[in-house]
């Protein structure tokens, strides 16, 4: 979720390590906190779209954050705010893939897209939701089937590789324990 190890996060929480700017950004983005979380004295705040002001952070604010499309302030003046729709994001992804193909970088772009997909659609529930959305959004499009199968196949391949590596590590650990017992 935050791309850090549990021991590192624990070290930050108990004060053994400082909260980096990049980790603070990831936390505020993921959980919808709008205040400076690096200030230990400041109460966590969140932007309430309804009242158009900062309010104390709560479970309700977290749920609101995770269910709505994010709004971005556009540099340099940070006064222009945009909230792209899902359709706009889809079109922007299409544009990005098309431009990657034109720049002869489509393979690398698809690899990154598949890695993102595998990371965020690894649970059975996420895969079921993905398949349901594909049927709902593109019921008569045979082209979506090939892309869907390629993306799911990539995710399953990664999951299988992880499982095999985990099994190998487990076997190696058992062998080491056996050697220690013999000595």
C-alpha cells in the first residue's frame, strides 16, 4: 500500500526514524489527510468537499476520500483545481499508450501497466470486480477479451512466481534448521 516494509514503518511510528517528505506525501495521498503530518503537534485534517474547508480527520472523511475522485491543484499558482472523470483517465491512458507506441516505448509502458495491474488486482475480489466491470463497460467488444486475458495472465504469472519463491525460501529455511539440529 505504501511500498515500505513493516519494520521501517514501525521505526517511523516509534520515532527511531524521521518521516521523510516522500513517505509523508504517500500517506496523505493514500488516506486523504490534508494537513502537514510531519508536524507531530498538528491535528490531522482533511478537505471536506461539501463544506469546502478543512475539517478534523475521521473515519467518515477517510471513507469519503476513498470513494470519490481526487481533485488536483495545478501548478504554478495552485488555484486551478481539476477533478478528472474515470472516462478522462481512460482516455489519457489511451493517449499515453499511443504516444509510447509512437516513441517505440510501448513494451516498457505495457510492462509498467501490467505491473500496476498485478499489484492492485491481486485478490480474488479485485479480479471478480475487474471482470464484472469489463462485462458492464464493454459487453460487445471482443478486443477487450484479449487485453483482459493478457493482464490477468500477467498477474497470475507474478503470483505463481511469488508462490514458488516463497516455497523455495521455506524449504531452504527447513534445511538450515535441520543442519543446526544435527550440529
